[in-house]
C-alpha cells in the first residue's frame, strides 16, 4: 500500500474542497423557491392552466396549450388576461424545472387584437421518469410595474429507453 506524501495529501484535500465549494455555490444560487405567490394547475390532456385561490386581480387568467401539453413539440400557446390586468405592455412565459434545474426557457408573447397573448412553447424532455415544471407569467403593465403568477404541471417521460 502506497503512502501519500504531504504534497499529495494537500493536493487531494484542496481538490476535494474546491469541488464541493463550487457545488455549494451552485446550490445556493439555484436554491430559491421558483414558485410565485399566485399559482394554479395545468391539465396535460386539455392544455388548460387556471389559477385557484388567487388575489382578485388575477382571477380569470388562463394559459391554453393547443391540443394539450406534450414534450419536445412546438405548441401554440395563448394567454388570456383578466380585466384587472389587461393593460399589459409586455408579457413573457418562463418555463423552469421545479425540483431539477434544466435551464430557464423564456417565451415572449405577442398581443393579438382580441387582447389575448400568443407564442409557441416547447416543453423540454427530461431523462427522469417524471418532471415537475413551473410555468410563470411575467407581465409589465402600462406603468412599468411587474406582476407575476404561475402554473404547475408534472409530465411523464414517454421514452422508457432513456
């Protein structure tokens, strides 16, 4: 059995501390709870996301994924705003993992004449059996004030070979 020199021991101890130090910093940066205060569920089959028990100003806010929520497909997505927040100037959907970091996906929405907002959204594939996603709606009103609410959904990985 080989005995390690003091230099080797110091090298390995430094490497160990460096690796776990970087891991601790990454965890600290990404450890915020990504859930907004106003939150509701999404139905995978219908693609409808609604809010429940929300502040009055968000009542009626819905996101509709055309033909349901599916993985790795461009999905036509529409946001309908309640009357209380129809003075929106800029709206973005932000998709991120709830318990696993797979990146942050931002989808700016464009306003339509009927006061709905539209974009194409892609829900990425995760190699785990199930992934929980948070879909946040970030909005700036006519006065530049930021408003935010969100929706949660779990989606199963359909590819068992992964």
